[in-house]
């Protein structure tokens, strides 16, 4: 049994490789290769940016009638990732780079332009020195002068470094740290001073408010002391009742007709005129007691004496007339 993967193949004794037909392919045949964008570019059709390193499935072909020192130049075809427009670029073995050919513009590269400018200036200088010996002398003088300036600048930098070498950076850092600490302490002291001032001001304001409240409450205390007890009104009323009555002013009818006798039979004929004190008492009643007034109760009308005969009343009235006439 033969092996599945072999490195050597069997050739029969009558094998003739010249009899194998050769495949004729065109010289401009294109191959599909996988590559990455060699530089940043921008599509001319849609303006899409294609950055360096973007991967494409490109078609590669050999450029006809172009070479550099026997090295062939290859052309690559890619498509824009947005509009699918065709973009072509080819190799540049002279500058070890790629050159844009069609469909896009290469983005600005300052480093490459600077290198190209230096190469151009160097080439022009070499051409001038070959044909003009005086130009060679001028260029040497300029180079020596430039070299002297560079050496002077370098010496200045060395002197500056030596002066800075004697600086004690640790002391500078220590002094800076101390100054920061002093500044922090000063700020803390200022904060404490402001806090104490605020506390003192609030305490003074509280004392002023307390003193004002005490002054407002002081006049009310004597008034409260002067207020009578709940039973003081009753005591005053009892004193008035027990005090001797002042002489009553004689009414006009008493002066003209006379007074009644002291007999109880005639005392019920006259009704006493109401006063401010007795308006709340019913007609024919007696003055209520203080306890009754306190409880909101009013005594009923006083019982009237039993009626007497009209003759006796007339007799008493006539006696009063006689006594008034004799007077």
C-alpha cells in the first residue's frame, strides 16, 4: 500500500520531458494577490480616505517596457471601499517606495518631501562644485563657519550645565515644601480666626435677643401680680353688702305726697325704681347673693305680703295727708 502524502513521484523509463506541451501565457497576465495599502490616499471620485495598512484583494501585473537596473516594475489595481472606483499604483525601486498612478491622490507626507528636498540641494551643489572651483572654496568657508557656530553653542550648553550642576535641588525642594507648609498653616489659622469671629458674633446676637426678650417680659410681671384672686370679687361684693347704706334721695312724689308709714302692710304698694345694678333682676325681686351670681343663678322674686283691705290703706293714706298738711 502506497503512502498518501509522498515527496517523490515515479517516473517511467521512457519518460521524455520535452514531449510535455508548454503553456503559452500572455506577458501582461494579471494575478490576484492580497496586499495592504502602502500609503495614505484619498479617492478622487468620492473623497473617501484610505489609510495605510488597509487590506485589499488586488490584481497585479508587470509593467511593460519599464524596469530599473533590470528589476521589473509591478502595477496594482484596487477598488475604493466606498464607491468601488478603480485605483492604481506601481512600485518605485529607485526610491524604495510606491508611486500613485490613477484614481486617488497621495496624502501629504512632510518627511518624504524633506528628504527629496535635501537630495535635490545636495545634487545641485555637487554639480556646481564640479564645474566651478571657486564655488568649492565658498562652500568650504561656509561649512567651517557653521561648524564654529555649532561648537560655540555646544560650549555654552556645557557651561550652563556646569552652573546648574552646583545647584542643590534637594534644598530647593525642601524650601518649597516648607513654604507650602507655612502657607497651609497660615490658611488654617485664618480659617480658625474667622470661625471664632463668627461664633462670637452669633453669641452676642443671642445675648442681645435674650436681653430684649427679658425687657419685654418684665412689665407684664407686675400686672400679673395686681390681678385679683378668683374670690376677690366675691369678697368685694360682701363688703359692699355689709357697708351702711347712704341716705336715699327723696323722690318727687314723696316730697309732694309724703312717705309711707313704717307699717309692713303699705310697703308692698311702692315699687323701687330699677337701677343699673338691678336691671338684670326680675321685677319685685331681691338682690341676688354673691354665690348665686358666681354660679350664674338668680333668685326668684321676693314673696309679697298678703294683701290688706282697701279701707285700711285709705286710712293710712289719709294719715299721711294730715301729717303732710300739719308740716
